[in-house]
C-alpha cells in the first residue's frame, strides 16, 4: 500500500524526529500531542526539545506543508504510537499512556490502517494494544482478536537511537519489525522502508518487544560492572579510570566508563520490565539495576564528606541531563543527586546545565540556583562533575586546582 498520510502520536524525543524524517520524504504527517504548547511551537516550524539539526528538519517540513501538529487525531493510513512507558510503584510497568493513545486514535481508524507501537514496552503489550482497539471498535477486525481475517494491521517496532544522534540513527540503524502476523510485519516494513536505510528485520511482536528490552538490559549490566568497579577502586585507593584504560588494552576486554548512575527513559527503565515479567529468573538483570540505582546515593555521600571540610560549603553540580549535550532530564541521576544534596541542607547548591533555561520545579523549590559555568567556578569550593558536557570537557587543571573535585565522569582523572 502507498502511505499518503501518517499520524505520529506523541511528539517527544522520538515522535517528533520520526514525524519530521517521514515528512522530509514527501509524506503528509500529522503529529498528535497532549501539550498545546508543543503543538503551537511545532506549527511555527520550531522545536521544544534539544536535538542536533532537528530544528532545521522540522522547519523545512512545516514550511513545505508536509508536517503539522494537532491535539486531536484525524484519519490517516498509518498511526505510529510513540508515547512514554514509565513504571509505577514497585517498578511495575505503566501502560496508561499507550492505552490513552489507543483511545485517542480509535474513532478515526479505518479498514486497511496500520497501527505501530514504537514505545518500548513489556512483552505482550502489542497484543494488549490490539485487544484494546478491538474492544473499542468491534466493527473492525484486529489481529489475534477474532477468527476473521484482520483488516487493521498491528506491529511493534522499537526505536534504537542515541540522544544527540537521533536523526542520523533513525535512518541508518537496522529496525526490528514485530508483526502480530506476517502480513502485519510486511505492512510495517513497507512504511519503514520509506525512510530507513538500514535493514528491516521481520519477527513476531513478542520477540521484537523483548529484543529492545534485552539490548538495554545488556548495556545496563555492563554499566553496573563499571559502577561497582569504581566503588571498589575507591575503597582500594586505585584510580578507576587508569585501571579501565589498562584493562581495555586486553584484546577481548571492553569495560565501559562508570558514572553517577544510569538515566534516561530506556536503560534505567527497560530492565525492570523483564524483572516484572520473570521475577524469579531475572537475577543478574535485577542486581544490575539495583547497583546502578544505588550509585547516586554513593555519590551524595562522597560530596557530603567533601563539604564537611568547609565551614560554608558551596557545591556546584556540573550537569543535570542524563547524557552529554542534551536537555533531557528524564530519570537523570544527576538531577536526583542535585535534589538530594539540596534536601540535606549541607551548603549552598549551584547547578550548571548549559542546555536548559530554567530549573525543574523540584530544584527551584529547594533554592538551588542555576548559574553559568564561569559563576560556578568563581563561587564554589566543591565541584561535582555529573555530566561530561562539551563545555565541561574544555576545563583545564588550572580551572579546578583550588577546588575539591568529586568527578563521576573521569574528566579530571589525571589530577
């Protein structure tokens, strides 16, 4: 089938770039979001998130009339759901955003439509989506729900992109296409081939769901090894950065860099979906999550010890985002560490985050002050490096040699 109009539900860090890339291929794209502010900004040809070159692609697509945003869904040939899948108390998956997206699009669904779940999801979620849609539209036939031949196609296709390189990787990366049936996968592949240069690999929906969770859990386990190693090295008075560099000279060893924890909406969340599905079996995956979730408190304790050396400690937290050179604070250990320090009343807390214009409310209400890097270097006696932004990498030894430095990213490993 030829896709003349595609609807993308959720215009965040994945949905908006996806919508813009498809629109750049000459297909009409209607983006749906619950935020009126985001919709207004996009319709002006601007962006509400930080991602290299995204502003130019969005502006071009809007100017050409191929991309527009709306609060209300309308008929289309394909619907791509790219909404958050956080977890609730007890690390239980929260599928409410997906269910709300299903309810939003169901009135405008027609025979022959393709519905793709892009949101990273626990195993079985695509089947639930098909079931929800069937319950709301009994006049249509969804895969796996009736004995009738489906006339609406449902598939799962998780993204695998790195913040800061989203536009490039949306196009160049291989995509796993998990159909509720072989025909569903075929229809989805047809859409992705419009803009994906990498391979589109067909499988079933459950395997596709598990593949994304597996990829991020694998990375989480490896980060946990590095984070645990950094704690051990602190106890043994060994420079962990030097140790890792030496160990990685082994031809079959590639230890990752430790950090203040693990953030973002993928690696910090997805492993819990596996643990929730197989709690007795996912032992390494659970332990890795617990190690990485505990690292922020370890960092807080180190900073408190450093602050205790001063009568009037001024602590500058360098970075709030969960990765370098982006504005995304979701599940950010840097943000949580800064908040915890402010809650302890151990001194004045300064935050340096070059990619945001104002502090999140949880920090502002704790009297944390957002300052420039220059101001932080002038005022602080304790520097806490949480994110290796480009601006921080440019610092020299002379910039910090009068400070007590707690470096979670290895920027000053040579000190």
